[in-house]
């Protein structure tokens, strides 16, 4: 038996245009809604938002961070109300350039942890 549990939260999206190819701001929430309507896990939603933006715009870089509360965590299992799960996807400039990634994360108030081996 499968049980479907809802999740809700925030999606942060950034992209660096290539050759001034941009989309209107209202298109990004539409894209998020389109991708998230399909039955899938949060990790898949995160990646699919980024891949769709890459497909449409072919930008120099894409960053997507999804922060969501899962009802299966809050109502069943461990019953941790307010627990947030964060998933992310970075490509191009956001993946290769630490300063660019930090600028994005600072803008959404997420601290970047640097671990050196």
C-alpha cells in the first residue's frame, strides 16, 4: 500500500542568461507549478525545474534550491513539526564558481559550508 504525503515550502531559482535570452519573472513560478504537479519526490522536482530552465534558455548557469516541509515527517513516523528538507541543483557558473554560488546562497540566506580534505 502506498501513501501519498504532501510537501509545501519555497523554491529559489536563479539563472545567468546567455546572449541576453531571458524569460519574464511570472514564467518561473509557472514552471515550478508545472513541474511540481506531477507525482514525484522533492529531489526530482528540484532537478526537473533546473533541467527545464536549461532546455528553454540554455543559460550560463542555473541554481535551484527547494526548502519544503513534508507532511509524512510531521504527521506520521517521527512527528517532527517544522522540519525542513532542503534539496539543490547547480549547473554551469553556479557549479564551477564558488563566489557565484555563494552570492546566490547569501541572497536566500543559506550558509555555505566549506570542507577541505
